[in-house]
């Protein structure tokens, strides 16, 4: 059966339109989007490439609109596993949705498997997602009217596979994830961890080339979590499945080939697979993107004394150094060690070697003083 292209009405040359101004604005917007997308070079070794991604959530609140992504650039090679680490509210969930075509960015372009998806709509976008990418979110998003088995089989059925065949493949995955005995349970009858395992099975059943995951093992017990990571590792190493995973787990970050640190909608640094989630400073490599933009993580910015103007005393191949300009430098004397005051400044009570925090004579709080 021939697949018909959806009918698209266009205003041809010499034809009048009641919405000419609106159409011109729309055409200009599409032209700008095309320029952005064309600026992204297609690399045959890449499964995912995003360039200049911005996303703004409009708000009527006093603080104004919220900028979730700020000119973000990212590239994921075929078969590569990349972890995204960073604090809550840094834009991780928005990033996954924009990269996977679930949300259109306010600006910028995304190329997936060699095709620009930013302007795709309807069935074309759905088809691209079906054959390329699977999602695993913190919320399982199971269909409430289907049992676990049918939830897992649904992607294959939607692609046209026979129900029995799809269910057999679904049961194999549920068995692997220790969910075979719960295969006929409805989502409302499953625990949070069980729902997440069903969601993982559903994501894996289509043999995707790319998996975008938001804390995929967050609701699992340690043993099941390691088994899932083992499956991810098998897909990654033997079947060249690529991963981009948002995580706070050290084990998940260790599974990845590299970790990207996301702060306020920008990737500010890259880490190897030995990253310590609790101390990102240890393995941090600062990123300068294609536009020459560099954003320092907050702790590093505080360490150098905050924002300001910096000179570049030395810059050569593969090396650069910065130095704050002389007039903005602030010299801070080293402070002496502080100890509890041996004498109450109010009533002169002698605390001797006691550690009490309040004077027993007058009730004053015991202050801290310089050790010398």
C-alpha cells in the first residue's frame, strides 16, 4: 500500500492570502531554524548532535521567564555512553526531552541518526523516535489500562508486529528483570520499583540505537540496579547502543565513558568514568564550546574570588592561563584560628577548660575569639 504524504496547503506566487503577514513571519522563523540546522555538520560517527539549544519556559511570575537551556552543545557518538551530572533544577529533564524530540527547543537544532529532527512533526517524528531512540524517565509512565506484559509489548505492536510474538519477547525481558511473576499485574498493583523495571523492559524491547534515561535505576534495589547496568553494558559494548543518562549514582556514572556536568542550562565541565558524584572538582575538565563560551562551576568561581575582569598572561597551543586584573584584586589576610573565649566578656566569669556555650553566671552566649 502506497504511503501518502500529508496534504500541505501553500500560498503560491500570485495568490492572495488573508494571513500574508502571519505567513511571512512563519516563513522567516522557518528560515532561521533551517540556518541553525544547516550549521550543524553531520558526522557519520554520531548518533546525536545538538547545537545552540535554548529553551525558555514562559512565566507570568514576578521573576519572569525561566531559561532552562542556554545555548547548549552536545555530541554523542554511536555506541558511546554519556552521563549527565549536576544539581536539581539545572535543566537535565528539559535537555532529555529536547534531545529526544518530545519537546521543541526555543532555538537551536538537533540531529539524530543523521536527520534533523527539530522541524519534524507528527508521524515523521514518531517514526524517527520508534526506530532510533527509547526513553526511561523517573516516572514509569505506564499505560494504566494495560498489564505489565502488554505495556512492554506495546511498542512492537504499534510497529505492526503480531501480538503473540511481541508478548513472547516482552516476557523474556520481564523474566530477565525478575518481573515474570508480575507480568499480568496492572500498573496500580505494582510497587514503584516494579513499575520502573517494566518501563526499562519497554524501552529495551525495540532494540534502540540510543537510550535517553533520567535516573533509570533510582527506584531499584542495589542488586537489581547492578543487573540493569550489566544489561546496559552488554548493549553498549556488544550491540553499539548509545546512552545519555541523567544520574546522581556513582555506579551509573562509572558505567559511562564520560560524564558532562550541567549547571544552569550549560555544560560547564567534563569528567572521566572515575567521577566522584559527591566531589566533582576532583576530575573536572572545563569545557569551552564552539562559540568560545566558558562557564565556570559555582564552587570554582568562588575559589578564584568570584566574577570580574581577567588578563591572559599566557596563551599558546593547548594551554591558556588567566589572572585577575590588578585593580580588582582583593588581598585577604589569613584569619587566625578561632576558639571559645576563656572569659565571659560581660561578667568576667572564668570558663577554665569547660566547653559550655552559655555563661552560668549571667546567661550570655559564649563568643569565639582569636586563638592568639
